[in-house]
């Protein structure tokens, strides 16, 4: 009977050891997951910034003053400003 109890105690000790190991691994993985989530959010913001820069570059190319006269360029800029104003009004609602 003592032998049986010792075997059970050894198995319980082994289970506790495995439990602690898995728990520690889970904590490490959760931390890594959180770090990756933060990194993903940062990358998404960076992508958004770069997409905005691409839009600005495209707009600046379309308003190239060397290929259009000054009047047309000013007119195009005014159109963009009005469009931005409209967007701001919609955002403020």
C-alpha cells in the first residue's frame, strides 16, 4: 500500500511540475502575443502614413506647374482645398 501511495505522490509531483512548466510557457507566449499585436498596430499606422504620402505625391504630380499654367494650377489647388473642407465638415458631424 505504501508503494502505491509513493507512486501516486510521484505522479502528482510530476503533474505539478508539468503544470508549472506549461503555465510559465503560457505567460511567455501571452507576452510575445501582446508584443506582436502592438507591433502589428504600429505597422498598420505606418502603412496608413505611407499610403497618405503616396496620395500626396500623386496629387502633386497631377498639379505639376511645369506642364500647366499658373492659373490652372491655382484652380486645381482651390478644388482640392474645397474637397478637403467638405471632408472636414463631414468628419465634424
